[in-house]
């Protein structure tokens, strides 16, 4: 990381519906457009990590999830930026439906997510989930 590279704080939501996890595709034309990831995004000034996670999940998919538990942290360097990630886990609300304008998304077992073009810092957390699912935290 160059001294002038900005640090971006990002919150990420790993949402489960039974044994399946939610993944969504980054919009074409965005940074890493077309790649898959868990819902999430940049924190705004003064926003807590968990509030950001809830907001991003609502914006990207349309789900309101009150209970999220911090699961892991990671960092990644990309050209021109350093990203600090905080991962949260939670469960899909029973009656929740995606918003009509939700990003393209899928519900997959964790081992199938390995086959997607998935962002690198997420892969380390995905492997941790495959080895030890976080169901005792949610």
C-alpha cells in the first residue's frame, strides 16, 4: 500500500437461509464489475460497522435484518486503495422477499460459492465458514 492510498472501511453481510448463503454480483461498470461477493459496501462518516451492514443489505437486496453478529475482519490492497473489511453473519428473515430492483443474487451452499469469480479477501472468510459454519453465532 502506498502512503497516499486511501483506506476504505467496508461492512459485509454473510446472510444464511438454512444452509444456503446469499451472494450477489457486482454491477458491470463498477470496481470488479461482474465478480460475486456478499452484500456490503463502504461506511459513511460516523456510521457504525453494523449499521452500514444493515443499510447495504437493504440497498442491495431489500432485506431488513436486525440481528447481525460480527464474524471476522480482513484487509486487502487494491490499486489505489486499502480496504478494511468487517464481516457480519445473520439469518434471512422468514418472510423476506428481495426488492424488485435487487442486485443479481443467488442462494448457494458455501462450497459452491468457491466456483464463482469471488473477491479474494472474501475467499479466506469463505474457507473459514466451510470448515466451521457460524450457525452458533446467529
